[in-house]
């Protein structure tokens, strides 16, 4: 079994029920103010149309956003959440979150069996201060939660936080589906990812599907290992497919354009399938004299996996050294170096660079556009117009 040097084994020693209790205690019992109105016990969806109503949400219950909200000047106190929040395709803009009590930082501190859908955060800023736990745009930590049709445009600054990501710092089980992040993830000490810093098991595998990140990853420059990836920094038994990343990724020891480290064991295989990276990977633990480091993955376990159909732009990342899984047939390389012009063709997903052993870039998921455009993902928040082509 291949594991990160820091110990995440408690996720299977304690079990999801115990982790759920830990997350709720961490979010509620950390010296944070409780909502003035106990609306979390309501049985029907509560409408949220002002910043005051947003701040009054309870830790459980069902809420629906009815207007675009501008949070400029708002002092936000995050708390844990185990309910449902439906943004109804509205936006929350200019929210600044600064957590200095050593607990998880994000719009929520933690999410446990929660659902967040159909909302976009614009110009979100999340800052935590040492000693910090985890930092993410939507939540510092999540267990078995669903995030769907959500956009997070965020600057995450960990300042000593262990794990940081554009949506979650840590994700145990659950699903992120049709989501995107834009911005940066900075100053974390163990993992950093454009969407999630660390992905591990909850009651099932953690899943990222049909999502992209335009997020610069720049964790702390100190320490022996800082796993960093354009989508996720470190994963155990994760399922990641139909994704792309556009940004530079810096880390130490395990650094990839999509995922820093894919860890697994024989009973918990990983999936990384159908991914594109456009940017430059920098592993500060590798010297330029050794050829640098390129590609979509920094390292992976030698165990059963679905690991193919992955490409990166060799013009943006010209390094010659890159990781290939030891289980892969050399005649079908899982990571393919391609030119910018090759990645902009074809206009259909079934030819040129995108056509070999597992041709399945489906047009219902990927939009190829013209031969002057990069592929984009269909049906995501904000549409095709905000995706870099």
C-alpha cells in the first residue's frame, strides 16, 4: 500500500460515522458564533435573498438562493454544514474569509453529508493563519458530500495550513461534478490542488468528474514533500475523469499537471482518465540538470488502476522527464506529449492526438470547437465563454 508520509490511516480505523462526528465538532465547537436564528431545523427550503439571511443559515436544513449577493464589507464567520444549499444559478461575490483560530477555513469550515449546487463564487478570498488545519474555497474539509454545478473563483492562502484546494482542502469520499475553479492556492505545507488538496476514502471513493481548474498552485517552498497538482495534490483510491487544468503547478517531490501523487492499494484502485494539462510543472526537489519534470502526474502506486488518455502541452512544459506507471504497456503511453496545435485539433474527439487505445472523449462531455480552439467541457457553470480556448 502506497501512502503519503503523513498519516491518513485514521479514515479507515475510525470509520465514516466517527469522522462525521469529528467534523461536526470541529465546525461547531471552535469558538465560532452560532446563527442568531435556528433556521437549520426547518423541514422545507428556506429562501436566502440577502447577506444577512445567508449569514443566518444553520448547520443543517435546506436553503435556496434567490438573488445575486455582493458580500463587500461583510465579516464572514464560517461554520460546519450538513444540509443542502442550492444557489439556483446565482452568484456570491467579493466575500473575504479570514480564519485565525487554527480551524478549517472556507465558506464553510467543514461539510459532512452536505449538498451544494448551482452557485458561483466570484472574487472569493480565503485566508488561514498558522497553526491552521485545512483551507478551501467552499470548505476546508468534506466528508461524503456532493458539490455539483459550482464555480469557485478564489484565492486560497494557507499560511501553514496542511492542505489547500480551490473547492476543498481535504475530501473524504463524496463527489465533485461539473465544477470549476479559477485563481490560486498558496502557502500550504503538505498538499495543494486546483480543486482539492487531499482526496481519500469516505464511505466510498472520492470522485471528481467533468471539472476544470485554471488555478496556479504554489504551496510553501519549505519541507521535504509537498504534493501538488492542477486538479488534486494527493489522492488515495480516488476516481478522477474528464478533467483539464490550465495553470502552472509548483511543489516538492510529487508534482503533476493534474495530480501530484496517485496512491492506492490492491483493494482501492485509482482512476485517472481523460485529462488535459496546459501549463508548466516545477518540482523544487528535482534539478534542471536532470531534465526537469513534466506531464500530468508526479507519481503513482503500482496497483490495479485505470490510468490513460492523458495529454499535456509540450510547448508550455518542455521538460523531458515524466512519470509512467509501472503497469502501463510502453506501446500505449498513458501520458502523451503534444504540441499546442495538436491539442487544438481535431474538431471532433475521434482523430489526431485524441485517437488511440481508449478513444472516448465523448462529444456530450467535451466540446472541440474549431481547429483554433482547445477542448472545453460542456454544460458547466458560466458556459463555454469563460473557459480558455
